């Protein structure tokens, strides 16, 4: 599903450049539940941005769903994002003046689906995350956990190949963290590839494979107890 | 094009406008003000123009009046200060020389006399005129007709009087046609009564009698007091005026450089001054209106730019969810065009209302300052199209700014 070979990325800072990713090799198969662990500055967010086609790598190869990602223009990237990727952000990133169901339906809008159809699908996904009754509420009327569940519904609505979650529980307390992780697990159990970035051990433990990054290189890559239990 | 008729596009615009009510209102006011000014100024200018046209009214404006005075230069043995008169010879000479340029030529003789009807009387101007005068200064006849060629050749003692004279000389309800009035103790049959003329009136209350009759009765021989010359529409009336004077000077043995011998009044050049003034007004109106309009459109661009900046993160989210740069651009341009269009329509409506108010305040009655202040639909249409085009062009700037930021940077924005 995701295949990364010798990936390098550096950012220019003034005259110097900061080498963030120093040759990452990673292969994630379909249906995996992977977490990337690392302290801040380890390059985990950069990796997710590159995987999420929000940023471009300098060197190395990146295959998404067997397709080599190279020389993407914004339009192609937008279409690929819409087709293959679902995003869940730490700060939820819901559009504040749209209701929950409208937020969930937004990716379908960019897919070119008509309004009636996409609101119906969006409602199905809201039901799936247990927020059907909150469909017509604005984001600021929802709790943090509810917001993140809306965001997850939005990430899932296009039936992507991979769900990318950047610190999905970073802004949540432990109870809501568990409910969000349970949701992600449930999604994974249905066969979805889930790719989580976190710095919380408890979160990483609940995934099936943990990749640890330090200073731009992978220092360990192992299956967790949760995976072995299955 | 499908994009325009997609209810979702409008849904998005509605959402974005609803979110930013105040800036939307301010933006709209900017453009509204521009087109409002344009409409009101154009309408007021048109009203003024109509007002001036009303003043010139029924008078052929391409006209010049010529009369004789005293010479100021000795010439061919004549002393300076000589008096002389125009005569029928001059008329023939002018007609043959400038026949292609002169549309009408009316020689006139005038005097002042006591008019008597039964026991009523009054002193009025009496004017000996050719029928052609009616072509130069249209008379609005209430009763009867103006002098015709028959009256001229038969030296008929007939007269055409004004409505005021009729009221002064006749009892109420008496039909004046066929009645006789005494002018200088000679009986004249009334053949017509004319109403007050619109705009300029050279004569005031005058009893018009045939030129031929005047000549006989007042024994003016071949002399002519003055004449009115109306040129063809395409003739330069100023040039014609000096040409005619030169011809007359040679006919009357007056020095070509003599400045006093012939007096004249050129209605054409006077009128041209007004038209120039009006053209200037129109130009100013357009200039001010368009400039304000452009300022308004720039305000829209400016505010959209700020909005785009405010919405950087939202745009980033949308792009992460699969919005193409094109769809973002379309959205912002559509928003710009939509705002300008709404503002434009409101401006036109308000402008129209104000013109309506102006019309009812200053546009009514005989001596209204502004007559029928209106703006042509095609002009409004052009202004409106210009507005939409400008709205699109100005929308391109924020639209570009919205897509130039990378989604990753946009998302990082707080």
C-alpha cells in the first residue's frame, strides 16, 4: 500500500538546511495498523505530510497504492488525496461554519457527488461513529472527542485506501482518547490501513505495529502485543 | 459553466458570506456607492442637458442674426460713422452666394405701435415677417395659422397675435379669428393666435404682419432692419457668419476690417458653449463614476484578499480533503463576481430611486432646473458588464493568493 525507499527530506532554514528525514525505508501493507513514534523533531510529522501528499520529498521513492509519486502538480495531488487518503488531524480541522454532516460531506463535494447523495452518505458515516444525532450541530457545539469522531467520519467518507492520523488523540483526555482509539481499531478491523502518528506510548500500544523514529532515521520497527494477540 | 449552475457552488458562497456578514456588507457598499454615483451623476447631467435643450426649445439653434450699425473706418470716399441699411438686394445676393449653406433666411422689419380692438388697446411690437420665420422660430398656434405666401403677394392686411395680446384686446370667450384690430389706425384681420413659446423667445408679444404689407404701410422702401439666417445642420455657423458679413461689407462699400458696421449675434456659437459645457459635464461624470467604481472593485479585491488570508487554514483543510487549486480559485472568483453583481444591482436600483426623487423635487414645472433626469439602459448595461469583468479580474488576485500557499503551510497556520 505504502512503500518508501531511502526517503530524504530537508528544509531550508536561512542559508543552512535542516536534514529532517535521512533515508527512511518503510513498507506498509494493506490492512495494517501502524503507528509512528518519536519525540518532537524526530521527523514523524514530515513523514506523514509526505505520505499524505501534502509535502514533497527530496530523494528516494514513494509508492502509493503501487503508483510512484513523482512530479505531482497540485491538481494531481488533490485528486490522489481525495481518492486514496483520509486525514485526521490533532486539532480536528473541521470547518467552523459548517455542520457536522456538512463537514463529513465535504470530501464528497470535491469528488463531484451531488448534494443529496453526499449528505446521505455523510449521515451513514456519522452514524458509524455514533454521532447521527449531532449531524446538524456546528463544531463548536461538540466536545473534543465528538469533533475527532466527526473528523474520522470525514476521513472515511471517500472510502480511502489509507487513513492518516496526525496525533489524533493529542488534544483529548484519556477517556475520549480510548474511544477514538477504539474507533480507529474498529476501522482497521474492517480492513482499512491506518497510519497513526503519536508520541504517546498508550496510543502506540493499541496499534499493531510501531515504528520508532529518532533524528530522521528508523530505530526500531516491531509488531506489538496487540498484533500478536490476534 | 456547469460550475455556475451547481447549487453546491452557491451553497459554499452562502456559507462564506454568512460567516463574514460585516465584511460582505462593507464590500458591497463600496461598489454600490460607485455605481450609484455613476447612475445619479449621469442622470443629473442628462437632466441638465434636457433643461438646456428646453431653453433653446423651438428655436433653430444653428442661426445667426445680422443687423447694421455705423461704420468705424472710412472707406471708398465715405466718412466713418456712416449709417446704412440692409436691403432686398442683399437678400438676393446672399441667397445666390450661400444658397447651399443657408437653410432659411428671414429678413425682418420691426416697429412699435398702438393696437386697438373696440375699446381695448395696448402698445406692442409690430413685426413684418416672411412665412419662413415660422420655420426658424416655431410658433405654437392656438387659433388659426401663421402668415403665408398668399398674404405676402396680396399685401394682405392680416396679423398673427400672441395669446397675451388676445387676452388684453378681446373679451373672454370671443373667437379672435376673422376679427379686426387697428394697428396704427389701419384695420388688420386676425388670422392666428400663438401661445407662449418654450425656451428662448426673441420677440415677446408681437403682432406679426406680412413683410410686404409692412413695407407698404410703414413706407420702409427697400430697407431691412435685420435678418435671421439659419444654416444647414452641417454648416459651420461661425464661418458662415463671417463669410456673410464680408459679402455684405463689399455690397455696402464697407471696409473689410470694419468691426462696427455689422452687428450680429450667433446663436450657434452660444449653443455650442452650452453643448461643450454639457460634454464636459458628461466627461466629468463618467470619470468620477468610473473612478469610484474602480475604487469599489479594488475594495472588493482588497477585502477578499484579507478573507483569503483569514481563511488560509480552511483552504488548507479543503485542499487536504481533495479540493483542486482550480476549484478553490473558482470559488473565490465566483464570490467576487457575485458580490460585485449584487452591489451593482443594488447601486443601480438606489441610483434610480434617487433620480426619481430628484425628478420629483427639481424636475417638475415650467422652469425646472433638471428635466427628465434619466440614464440610458445600454449605458447601465455597459457599466454593469464592466463591473462584472472588473470583479472577475480583481478576484483573480486573491484567488491566486489562495492557491499559491502550499496546503501543508496553510494547515500549519493558526
